[in-house]
C-alpha cells in the first residue's frame, strides 16, 4: 500500500492534537482505548492536490460519531482554554461550536447519521468506519461497523477513498488505486460501477462533478453504467431533488461547468436531472441543450464585448441554469415548473427564467432592429426598462435560443452590435430610470385634481420621452405632457 505524508496547516495541527489528546485522556469511555482516528475523503484528496480544504470528515474505528462527539464535548469543557490560547498564539481563532446531529434518511439514500461541529475554523463531521450490507428484499443497506478497507470500498471514487491516519501521519490507500488514479487523473469506482450507482444513484452526479472540477477522465465502465436507464430511474425516484440541485449547482459554479453538463447530456441524463420528476409528459427540445452549452461557452471565452455588457459571470450559476433550460424556451409555465422541481432552483433563477421566456420575442425584435440600424433610443430603453433589472440575462437567454436555429457567428455578430449600441447610448441603467416628473407634476401640468387609470399612460409617455431626450429637463417634460394630452389613454378631453 502506497504511503504519502501531508503537511498540515496550524489549525489542522491543533485539531489533530485535540482529537488525540481527547482519546488519550478519556480511555474510560467504551471504545476509546483502542480507537484509531482518520481523516477521510475529499480533505485528503485536496491536500494531495495542494488545494485548501475547510472541512474534514473524521472516521472512527471503534465508536460512533455521536459517542465520540459527546466525549469530545465533555473533554473540551475542561480543556478548551488551552487550545484557544494555543490558537491565539498561532494567529487564528479556536471557534469551538456545539455538536449537531444530522439524522439518516435511508429512503432518500442518506444512510448515515452524522455529528457535525466547527473547530479551529474547520467544519467537522464525525462518523464511524462502516460497511453497507444490502439484501434483495430492501434497497436500503444495513450500516455496520467496518474495517478501513470496507469503508474505502463503499465510497464513490477511489480518489475520494484515501485516509489520513492521525497516529502515523500517513496517507492510506486501501483501494490500492486511489493514489495512482490521482497521478493518472482518473475517476473510477472502488467496486463495480453499476452496483455503486444502484446503491446510491447520486454518485453519478458526484463523479461527474469531481471529473469536471479536477479535470479527470471517468473510467469507461463507469460511463457505461451512468447511461443505464435503471440507474436513471433510481436517481429520479430515490434521491431528493434538493440533493440533485446541490450537485448540479456545484457543477455550474465549478471550474468547468461545460464538461460537467456535457457529460450529463452524453449519458442521456438531461430529462432525469432537469425535468420535473413528477411529470412524464413534458415537452422540450433536448437536442437544444448541447447547442446552448456551446453557445454560452463561446460567449464566455471569446466574446469579451458581449460579456462586458451582459455580465454573465456576475452570477455564473444563473447563466448556466438559463442555458440548461433553453430546451424549454417555447413554454414559460412548463419551464418554470421544471427548473423549480427538477433542480430546486432558487427563486431568483425561477423568476429570471420565466421572464426571459416571456420577454424573449420583444427583446429579439429590438436586437434585430438595432442590427438593421432601425431602432430608436427610446424604443430600446423602454424595452430594457420593462424587462427589469435582469434584462442582461434575458438578452443572454435570447442569444442562446437564437443560436439553436442559426449559425452562431451570425447570432454573435447581431448581439455584439446590440451591446455596442447599449454602451454607446448609455442604456445599461435603463431598468433603474426614475421618471423626471412624477404623478403630481403631471396632474399640475394638465390642471387635473384627481388621478386615474390615465396616469399610467401619461407616465409611459414620460419614460419614452426621457429615453429619447436624455438631456431633457423637467419643465420640458411637462410641456411634452401638455402637448400630448389628447393621446393619453383614459383621459377625458
């Protein structure tokens, strides 16, 4: 078994010392005397990659996470001060918080109860080494104490199955492939991929996410199992959509959303991941998904002028979420339901997607008119104001939709012309434009005492006039209203 050392940060060194001190000082607690303590999974992988990790999973050989956590809590009541003093000497805060239990939920493939806390600026989970025993009568495993080898083999990927032994201060590779896989940049499952995914279907998305984040290649047999329809069914039925949404969100905000989302499509997982799982009759254009991904990737990488105005990187999760729902571009209601129920998107994403579909036809006309030099500043300004503060993402969505049916270069040229016009005409803040005169000003100008439905029409005239006359004054706006009195809808003349 390959061994490798890891350099600990000062908080990690103090946390290691605290855990070992607690074990050695509380041997009267059952299971503590021969306890082996290891740090596991993503922390080990990230440390070997030289990246910072702010959370640690602590694996215990002879006691549960809850039992050890309670012993640690009792130990720290009498000894916390010395660790706080030591942390202060080394220039960081101890930040020792109370324990919190997260219950298991086997029906949703959350098989293990965990104990969490925060110490020395590190988020901590305490669990026991375990194995999962399945039988043919139940899809949910029985969780039993396991050896380090058994615990490593039940994990999602070999590169995530490495342990750091607190006593030896060595990395342990019980799958005998984790370190080699990291060297060769491979993602593979410790056991047969099909069974690994069947046991916990969320592992499909986790492996896709890790591959995208790390720049690794997924082993062929795992890719084949990911495309199996029975795995898709298990992912849709067994896993909560909140957990699906978390994995998708991490893909979208990771270093390479394009490759992660492309793998989802290539494994025929688009409908499983992004559609409303409660419906079997949704209509969408799945073939549009890779086109939208390619379009957004091209915009981000090659069209700085478009990015400068549309600012997709300000909320990259929103940008990729819109790309994911280009296949739903013809049906606002279905799209909104799908993004809400499929990936449990935030209210912001749901709202912007619905608006983007609703405003698409109008904004597309504006873009085309600007390309033909046939648009007025007032027309463009009013359209952007009506679209609201998210108009940039509405335009981005329109661009991606247009690219489905046209050559990308033609679409990109048209939208480049649009953003250049917006810049030149200083219309980036169109959505925040405040009326130069208010309702009272308008009533006085028209010598009318009582407001009515007509006032909305009059304010629209004011907005249009402001965009057409960016240097205009309030007095000029009042004169305009007087001259257009007979055009104000709902006003009796």
